[in-house]
C-alpha cells in the first residue's frame, strides 16, 4: 500500500474515532438504551464508496477496537462487531446497485443491517427471546439514524473532493 493511501486511511480512522468519542460524551436523547446516532458511521459510509473493501474494513475494525478501549466498554465489542460486520458486508454489496448520489439510502440499509447484527449477537449471548420485542424500536431508530448519517456523508462528498484537488 502506498504511503499516501495509508495516510488517508489513518486520517479517516482517526476522524471516525474522534467522532465516536465525542458522541459518547453527548447524553442519549432517546429513552431506549443503546440507541444512538452512530455519527462515526458517516466516515464508514463515505469509505464504502471511495475505498476498497479491505481498506474500509480496516477503518471499521480499528475504530471498533480502539473505540471500545477508549470508551471503556470492551464488553460491547461483541455487539458492535456483529452489527458492523453485517452492515459493512451489506453496504459493500449495495454499492453495486445504489450509486453515490443515493449514498443516504445505502446508509439506511446499513443501519438496519447493523441493528440486525446486534440483535442476533444479543440473542446468541443472552439466549433471551424476549429481546425480539426490542427489535422494532431498534429498526425505527436505526432507519432515522442511518438517514441522518447518510445525508451527512452525502453532503461531505463534494467538500472532500475539493480538499483532494
């Protein structure tokens, strides 16, 4: 990998980690535990459309590991990893059918997949089927958060292009 490309990936990873850490400091405006905007996913959505699959996976993996360490919640790594893996795979497949002008739509699908992965991990870990009742709330909040992060990524694309020139 060329040093310039590695530096770009490092900057994107650092920005996503900083956004993640800042978001941890913001009180949760939703009464549902675990529901958050997921602002660091703005970088992930952007990276899915502008970098190779393994490069985007590296950004997400490093953010997950360092975010759980810096955030002090290593136990949540299981849920985050399951959600992020399913989300990343889904969005990488979706980029073949959803163009960059509709990146926000890919983000909504990614959020749904992320919540689905988290729910699957929670069901496997806790073996409590009652958690399924929580799933519709996660889907609705995930769609709203995915729409917001996707629109943010959509707005960043032209600005990042200007910076790169």
